[in-house]
C-alpha cells in the first residue's frame, strides 16, 4: 500500500483514539470509584444508548472483516455466519436479558450464586467467564495484527507486535480509568462509526449495480469461477461428513454462545430496569440485523468487484476483502477517492477492535475482582478495594491478552471467536438457564455444569486439527489430534447440560425452596433489584 | 428520595429519549445486603397474581423459543445435508437458500417485535404491581426498607 493510505489511516485512527481518550477523561472527571460506578456505569443509561453499546460490543472485527471476506471467498457458506450471529439474540431476548437484569448485580455469577453456596459457584463461573473473555480478546488482538500487516504491506513484523502492544495498552487505560461509563460511550461512538461506514459502502456497491441485487449476485457468481454453486451452500462446508458436522457444530456454538458472553451479560446492568434491558436488546437486534444484512451485500460486492482471486492474494482467509472493496469503490488504487475510502475503512476496523477489546477487558476484570478475588480472599473488605482489584485485573488481563495475541498471531480470527462462543455456550449457558428455570438445581449441579462444559470444550480444542496434526495447525510438527472437528460445540454444549443434570441428580443436597422462590419472583417482577 | 417505579427510566443523558426534564437522576443505592425475609418470596411465589405473570411469560417464551430454535437448526442442517435443495432457483439469481437465509432475518425481527409487544401489554403492568406488593410485604415484615 502507498504512503498516502498509511498516513491518512493513521491520522483518522489517531483522531478516534484522541476522541475516546477525551471521553474517558471527561467521564472519569466525576467518578465516584464505587463498584456500582465502575462495573455498571451508574446503571443510568437509556435503552437506546445501551442498545448501541450492545451492538458495538457484538459487531467485532471478525464480523466486519471476517464474514464479508468469507462471503467473498466461498459465497453462500459465509452467509450462514451472519444468520447464526443474529438469531442468537433471540435466546438473549427471550430467556436471559430481563431475568439477568432483575437477579444480578454485576456478573453472571451473581445470578447463579443467589441460589447456591456462594464460594464454589463464584469460583467456577468466574473461571469460565475469564476463559471466554481471554479467548475473545486474543481473537481481537490477532485481528489488529492482520490489519496492520495489510496497512504496512506485510513488511513490519516489529510494527505488528508494537500495534498489538499499543492496542492492549490503550484498552487498559480506558478500562482502568473510565470503567463501564467510558467503555459504554466508546462502544456507542464505535457503533455509529461502524454502521456509518457499512451503510456508505453498501450504498456505493448497490449504486454500482444501479440497485439491481440480482445483477450483483450474477456478477459475483460469474467472477468467482464457481458459477451458480457460489450462491448455494456447500463450497466451504460441502465435502465430507466431518466438514458438514463441523459446520453444524459451529452453528450451534454461535446461536447458544451469545447468551453466555460475559461482556454482553454485564451490559444489562447499565440500564435501570428489566424493561429498559429488554428495550436495549430490541435496539441491538435492529442494529445488528441491519449490519449483518449489509455484510452480505459487501461480501458479494467484494466478490463481484474485487474478485475472489485478488482477495485471496491479499489475505488467504479473506480478512482484507472489505478494505480492498473500499479501494475499488472509491476509484481504484492511486485515486484520491480510493485512498480516502480505504483509510476510513481501516480506521473504522481499528476502532472496532479497540472498543471490543475495552468491553471484554472490563467484563473479565469484573469477573476476576467481583467473583474470583471476592471469594478466594479471607474476609470482606471495603467495596472500594474491590474496584482497585478490578483496575489491577484489567492490567493483568491486558498483559495476558497481549502475550497470547503475539503468540497466536497466525491463527484464524474467525476460529478464535468461534471457540470463544463454543466455550461460552458450553460453560456459561447451561448453568445460567438451569438456575433461572430449574427448581431442583443444586450447588453441585451448578459447579458440574460449568466445569462439565468448560473442560471438554477446551480439551477438545487442544485435541482438534487446529492445534496439531496438519500443515495449517498451530503446532504443525507434532500430531496429537484425536478429535476430528475444529469447533467443539456439538459435543461440549450437550455435555455441559448433561453434567449439570447429573451433578444435580447425584447430589444429596436438598434444593432450597425459599431461595428458588426468591430467584423466580425477583427475576420475573424485579422486586429487590438493584 | 429514590424513585422506585421501574416505569420511570432515569437516564444518564436523556439522549434520544423524551425524559422528564429537570427530574434529578436517581442514583440507586446498593440494596443487595438488605434481603427480605425468605417467606415473603415463598408467599408471593404461591400467590395467584404471580402464577399468572409466570404462566403468561412461559406460555409465550417456551413455544417461541422452541419454534425459532427448531427453524434455525432445520436451516443449518438442510444447508449442510441438502445443498442441492437450497440451490433451486426461485427468481433470477435468487435461490431457495438465499430466501431461507433472508427468512431467518425476517422471523428474528418478527419474533422480537412480538415478544416486546407481548411483554409490554400482557406482563409489564402485572409484574410492576407484584414488585410493589413484594417490597411492601418485605417492609411490613421488618426485613428491609
């Protein structure tokens, strides 16, 4: 890429960093340092603001760059991701959002621990939440690295490492200084920027085809070299039964994982009531649905205008399809329009990564301080000290994510996000649904449900073809691959539910009627909600 | 002092909402510590009014969740096991699979709208009354204020 691209993209990105740092300082100007303020932003955001923030938290670079890129390369099969990512929100809306808002205070563990013996349950859900968050963070760090590689033409290994470190350092500053309030505003700004950029590109693609979607599809199919097959399922996940099962596994993880993501769950505590939580999810579904519909247009547009060969030449997994499309839509390489559009898209993608990283770091620091630290230390201290621990935890998690992000930089971003979803669906969702809806659920059931999903999900990934046994694996030299699928969801999600059931059935503990009544009444009416 | 009515959504900024101007932003204090006596919740749980709210919620959510999950799984399984069916042309370049994908978007939007409407009309008011009653009951028992 030319120097113009780099300068302009860097300028725009610096502007975003300056604005968000400004927000952070402005917001932390009158912060109280209370846990309420740090984890939940004072609980006074409006449904619309929180809806934009939810959308901002959810639309990561993997969606913006990854899905469009996959559609540009494999056509219809990439579109299946868009569908799964959106339908997942119905689980959140129907079963989780309002009830979690009514029952909990800051984290997933609050909801579960209300009915159970607190310590083991908090340690279990805290551990699984941190695991999910770290996996999600690593994916975003790797995405940032790939973007820099594109911007600098793949020359600077050092530049790539420094970008990952820089992104990590920035997010630690945002989170530890601004807490939930600053993070929420960053998400809102980012969601508006991302949606604006996506709308502009979509309109330009449709204008190029004079609004004729049919011709867009036909051109994409023709240019792909696959003809009609490009518009039908099977290009990526056709083939043998392993590939097909792998896709079903991924589909299951996507649709069930969203409701177990810690950074999504913690967003419901930033609004005052369950009704506001519901309305913010309705906002989020509208925004996210519109966004994923547009990624389909962008994906087929990239296939039609840039061509799968050019996309693949730039990045084998298609992550750079959208920036290349922007370059073409603006008038091609070397033109002013192309340079500007390209720089804008790269800067928006950077902003996206930065914001998602901040949101996930905050959620995981809450899990460390509010769940793990609060249960593992001896006595209860001042609430203020918990916030201090959360700030330290944000720094610690930042360091871990930076280190892992540098190690895993050659891994596929979409795979890591899929894995985070699989772990969330296996470890967090069963325990959450059981404690909200099952009268007879016990402490042992809760602990087994978490570890019974978490351990298989992580172990199956270690034994999968992603880690060893092939030329594209993380460790190509060794072969301890025993599990054929890349995504463990198909096995580990049912195991999580099963383990929770077995744990409950075998425990001698009598379920506490009164505490179940409390959870049920509180979850549906909001009585006693904070 | 504190405005306990959940219908009153106190806002951080009032952006995009027609919040009552001049109303001071109510800052809720943590109430997790002052637990109501356990028998209050048991009593409310067994009451007719609560059962009505619960069954209204479940009567909508259970069938709707089963429906969308079955429809999504059917879509994913059909796409992977019967791609030739998905490839059948419908109109121009648009085939059955493309329509099925867009239908998933459409049903998601429709179910979201239906759920929000159902909750607003059939559940919110009754739940709010129960919330008041429960907190009132807890206060009487001297558990918490």
